[in-house]
C-alpha cells in the first residue's frame, strides 16, 4: 500500500568555504615602467600608454586644436617614449612631468610647423583666459615664448612640483582637478603649488624688461 505522505531523502546543505577576496594587482611604479620600456618591454609600454594616453590627448588637443593632427602628435609622443625611454632621468623629473613636457613640446612644434606666425598661439591664449585663476599677461607671454634665458632660469628655480603644476594648469589649460588626477594629488594641492610657483616667478622675473 502506497503511503499518502511520501518521504523524501534528507539533504543537509553544505556551506562552501568562504573564499578570501583576490589580492589587488599592485600598480607598477611609473619609473619602473620606464626602465622596463628602455629594455624593450612591450607590456610595460602598453601599461604606460593606458596610464597616460588620455592626459596626453587632452594636452595635445588643447594646443593643436585639430583632432586629426592631435592623434598624429599623440602617436609621436609615445613613439618618442618608446625610442628614448633610456634617456629618462627620475632624479630630474617625475614620469608624469616628463610625459607632459614631451606632449606639450610636440604639440607646440606641430603648431609652429603649420603656421610660423605666433598670432594663432596668442589668440588661443586670449580666448581661454578665463581658465586661468592666476593670469598674468606678461608672465604668460614670457612662458609661452620660453626664449629668454631669464625666464628659463626662473622656471628652473622653482621646485619640480611648482613647475609641473604651472605648466599643466597655466600653459596647457588643464583644470586643477585634471592636473591633480594626472599627478596623483588633490586639486587643492595643485592650486597651492600654482599660487606659490607664480608668486616665485613674479619675484624672480621682477618686471617686463626681459620680455622682448
């Protein structure tokens, strides 16, 4: 006779052992990546490209203002990094500062090659003055030219952190937040570096006689 209340086997659920969260992949220091690139490490080059390509694109486009030419300049920047990584000296600059200077230099070279006149650069700077909290037309012109030995000496006299912040914010047109993300510091820290650096430049330059 079939029981009206069939019985089912008792199943004791097993609780799987808790797995610890995977260890985060450590971020390779920038300087170590540069050393690996100098030795021909393509994976290190790929990691550096991922880390800095967006910032380089932004800087180049800010100066060149032509998307097609900007893409070409970005390629030039990273090709130069690949070929000349062995020349990078971590005692003189951070990797972020080195990449930034390289990007800005390549961008300015492209603009000057396509148009000898400086009027385009000056019109661009004037149209974007509202982006600079510490705009000083005399210092702006001198920094843009970078031809006076006195200007170069004044820049060299700043701390590395002041110089990087001024070049990124004051010349390349990046916001404090954008500069902070690129350098790995807060926007407030960037603002402080820009203010102290500009004050030092004004003291060192002293007046308009060196603008020629």
